């Protein structure tokens, strides 16, 4: 039964619901006696109400409570409430392994670490005759201190020991188990050992089978056993073998394959016989993989390995540096293929213009490798710091920062490897690789891909629009392509020159944030282009005669006829789980991948796959940063705005398209206003009856109006060749402040006369002005500008002179209190406030920090939060908490072309 926040369960005060599952609902609570945070699991009534099962549960729980292990969630206490039993457990911060696996496969060393910790925990429990019986990714919590097993030993209490015949068991599962969109069963069954399915008692070796399925999934990003129905899944578990790990994870070694296969032996007598032995082998594999110690993975006496080790040492791959460390890792592929891990200095992470909604992953390519393969450049940041570029050459053991590249991202090399291009401070720049002064080439708003061609022409792409070209000596960019509304194009990006200069690859983005992109080829002589590959992005041509590209986080390869500019054959998956800024239901998809390939056959990439679907929440946050839910929904919310009476919320919901919804806080209803095109940043008319918002079904976003109750269709308000976003409606309803982007570079603020529907520029400068907000009396307008190279908040008299700077040290998204006496604004994870007196003509007081708290959506170029009618609470979007850690390492594969040619031969 649900338990409301504030309820006392004995000495435990419930703080809120954490989640629910087959074992019951889990709540965060406070132990008032010991003043600690705990987790409380309220068990289903079928356990609490059955005297026999209840007695058995109490006996088993006492045994489990006696297990005290660093990798097992501790059971503290048990009790009853309103006839239901509950358990009191250790409260863990982190994400489950199931949540992490939604991002795709894990790096091999990370997977081995987690599997080792699970095996160690199993060994400790098995020694006390406790079997998990329901080991699966959802029961593994990933915390800062390592993996923790949940629900240990409790599965027995929710299952009859005598499960009946296999046919009865499969029939029951078929009736109850839901299917995924692919027709694959979810839940416990994919991790059950054959003897469990046959109705035989589970023993410790059943847990080792489950661990084998989990390790397989961590390494490959897919389950070991799948099926279109429960019956077919059971058949596969009982009779089939999963595909070889190396077919999905090319870096897997024979020793690793053998270890997993032994876990998945159908006969328990053939499996590992103890978790302790398995843990020992896992530990050994992990140390050999991550530390460079060579054992049976590649035997010490193997001549190829000795040669590879000497080559690696000669290239400087073994060493420890201040900026980045390179660790040698052996792999079981021929031709001298070796790998190394580039680990950034502690506290640094790869940065390519991150967005909070992108779950900490760079939205631009943060890494580049020189054509000769001798240098890697990456952009990296530290907390509260700006990014900059770092150079790591193969003959040195550490990376060095490049002076003159402060705030620089998106690095790329010239064809001769002498110059390095990058983007910083709204400009495309270049700098000599050996050091020197950075030179600005042209203004560029926010690039999504750059490529330096053989004729010294650089192809560039913005967030919106087509490709443009600029000389590497500088100048004005020349437009080369234009998105075609008839094809439903939204933008062209991620260009890459072909080596002969006769063509270039690029990515075509479609409308809809989970619409799949395509790879196109541009003929430079005619500027004509055509699509080459569907459902693909960020293509690069490599010297072996292949194209390599990304398809939803998987690095793919296909033969390519350079002379004929044609794809030959079908694409083949090469490496799964390459980090890519692409996912359904995130606010900004660039499709950019974190990988680079040299002309000499070196590959560098970042693991991570694509981001998971976003399920944000709407929350109230008071002036002290205290939070409570605003609506019982979890959707990919964006840009919420409260109605003037505070009873309704209009917001954008990201899905197949961006649609406009209104949630009624009083009645609890949720209504979609339209189901076509893409909406952006709605605002309320002061009377609360109408909405104004951006909308598009072609390239440009213009403004539309619609009744808030959906009683009439939307009507067009503006017609412009500029992208427009609406920001604020004056209290008299006569004027609207909006932002426009007419050049593909910076945003500027304009005003709309509602009666005449004429749009007039308010600020025109080379700076970017955003987030316009009218004061309640309509006499002032607040906004942010980056004229000082950093966004600051300003207030200016509307229609007159007089301007004041409010923030000092950074500020965006100003928001007036309803009485006009305070001006709030945001900066990073902080909310600031300044006292104002508009009737006295300002200036505002010195701002003061209200609170700092992470995890809330920002939004741009219009604010992404709102204020309650009494100005005491902020309505904010709390971001999905399933955030992977920021990218802090890269994988370097030397002689990768040997692997590529063996997988996709160029001669048939």
C-alpha cells in the first residue's frame, strides 16, 4: 500500500517514494534514532497476509541480516505497518546496472570491475548458504564505493520453492510477462539458469549463471538470451548459445570469452563451481586488462605480444603523465593490433559544449587525431572552469595544455598536421600545433562539425542551416548547401572532406528529435548532394577504402568506391557503445560521435553509446533549495510556464515531435493541444486564455497562437525567414518580446506589436542577446548579453534610455517577481536574486545567492523555469537522474586498419 511522505513507521519517518518493483515499493526515510538516511521496502500483501510465507520470510530475513559485506546492501531492520511488512535497508546513492545498460555496453575494464565485485559478494553470501536466486541488472546498484547487490536472498521469499513443471512455469510467464517493442521478454526470465526453468532447486551455481548473463550484457550491450515470446526465450536458454562476444565487442579476448562461456554452461557441473574461484579469475583478468600485466590473455612467450610491447613502449604508450595517462592493454587480434587507454587528469572531463539535458556527454566531437597518427588533441574542462585544448603526442607520457585555446572546443587538424582548428568565443580559429598565437578565421555561432580540406578550404556547419565553406586563411563563409523542406531536412552538419577534394560527406538531420539522420555526399564541383546511407551519422572516409560512421552509438563500416563516390555492399557493425550525442527525447541532438581515425590506421574513441530516453519531473523549489513534486508525471518535460492564476502548466513534450501540452494542477488532467509539427517555448497571454509559441513544419520556427483550452486550431502570427522564439508578454497584452536568429550566428531581441503583428528589432549588435523578460509594470525589460564574452544579466528601460548590469560573474534567464521588486536569475547550478525598485528608476541591489543545486534543466535562448504567483517557489524541470559519469578516458587502437580489413575485405 502507498505510504505518504511524513508517515512514521516506528522510528522511521518516510521522506518520499524512490521506486517500485516486484518486491514492493521502496521509500527514502529517516532513522530518527540514529539520525541516518535509510531505504524502506514495503512488501506486497501476498507475503504479509500469508502466515506461512510471513513466518518463512522472517526466518530468511534474520539470516540475510547477518551478512555484512561491502558489496551487499545491508538489511538493518524489519517491522509492520497497517498490516504490511517492511524492511529497513541501507540507503544507496547511484544508479542500477539496468539503468546504466540503457546507454549500451560498458568498457571492458569497467565490466570486469563490476563483475568481480558481484562475484566477491556472491562468494560471501554462499559461504553462509544464502543464494540470491534473482540476480539481474536491476538488482545491482552502482555506487561511488562500487557495486552493491540488492534484494539478496529475498527472491526465495516471493517464489514457491516448488515451481511445478516446466510447461506450467513457461505458461505462467507467458501470461504475465510483458514484451518490449522488439518482442523480447523483460524481467527475471532472461537471467534464469536452465535448472531454475526446469523447476529444480537453485544452488550457488545458478547465481553464477546469472552473473555470466550479466557480464555478457555489460560487454556486448545486449542480452545473452532473447526471444519473441516467453516460450521461445526459454527454448533459447535451454538449447541455444549466445553469439560470440567478439562479434559484438571486437576487443574481447579468448580468455574473457572462455570465462563467460563457463558461466553459461547448461550443465551446472560444467560451470564454475564456486563464486570464489570465479572472482579470482575475474580479478586476474581485470588486472591484466587495465594494468598492462600480460598473462594467459596473451601469453608472455608469444612473439607478437613481445613485439607489440616494444612498439608500444617506443611510441610512449606506457607511462604516467600529469595531463593524461596511457595504459597498455593487450587484445587478441592479429597483425599487431594493440590498444591503450588515455585517462584524463583527475577532475578533468572531455568537453564539447555540454548541455545538462545531454546527460553530461559532449554534444560536439571533443577529440581529434592527426593524419599521421602521432598526436591526439582533446578539449577538456574542470568543475566551474572553461574548456581548453590539450595535446598528447605519442613520444611523450603526458598531455600539455595549448596556450591560446582557452574556452576552445571541437578540435580538428589540417591535412598536413601543422595546424589545429577549433571553436572559441563565437569564432572559428586556428593555431600552430607546435604553439603560437591563435588566429580568428570567421564568426561562427555554434558549430556542429568542421573539416579542413586538401585545397585549404574548411567546411563548417551551424546548429541550423546548411554547410558553408571558408578559407583556412580567413574570410567570409560561403553557403554551399541549404536544407530542403520538401525532404523534411532540419539541418546539414558534421562535414568530412574526401581525400581527393571532389566530394564531402555530411549528416542530414530531420525534423523530430528522434528522427534518424542520414549520411549524404556533396559533389563539390556542382554543389549537388544525395543521400548515401539511411539511419547513419558522422561519416569519415578512411584510407583502406571504407566509410566508418555511427548508427545509434555503434561504429559501423562499409566499403566505398572513391572514384565512383558509391557505397559498396552492406554496413557491418565494428564497435558497439561509441559515445554519440544522439538519443530520443533529449533537447539537443547533434549526432556527433566521439571518435577519430588517422590516415595511418590509429583509432581513438570514447565508450558510452547514445543517451537513454529522458524522463524528467516537474518540481517546486523554494528559496532555500528545498524541493517537492509539482505533478505526478515523468516525461521529457521542457520549458514549463505557469498560467497567470497558477493553476495550469503549459510545457513541451519531446517525443516523435515536440508537442504542446497543458497540465491542470487542480484537476490533474493532461491535455495535448496539437499533434503536428514541432513547438517551442510557449508563453501565456496575461488573461490566461491564449498561448503564444514557436512552431515549425519546415526549416524556420515562427510564432503561432492558440486558445489554451484547445477550442480552436492554432493560427500563424509571424512570417519570417528568421528563427524566432517567444520570451515574454507585456502585462497589457500589447507587446511581446522575442529572440530572432536571422544569420545563423547570434540571437538578438525584437518586439512584436500584437495588433499589427509587426516585428521590430529592439537590440541589434554583434553580441548575442537572449532571455527577454518584461517587468510586471511593462516599463523595463531584463535580458542577458554576452557582449563581455560572458553572459551577464542587464535591465533596460523599455522604449527609453538607461541600462543597468545586474549580475557580476555570469547570469542568464532573468525572471521578475510578480510585484516587480525582485529579479531572479540563473548561473550554472545557482539561483540568484537582486532587489529592484522600478518606480525609482533602479539600479538594483547587489545580487545574493539564494541556493545552489544540481540537476535542473536550463534551456536556451528562452528561460526554462517559472515562478509561482506568490513568488515563493520556482517551477523547475528536474533532469533524469540516470546520468552517466562525464567522459574521462579515451581508447586508442593502434593498427586498427588490420582489424577493419579483416572484418570488411575490400576485395571480394
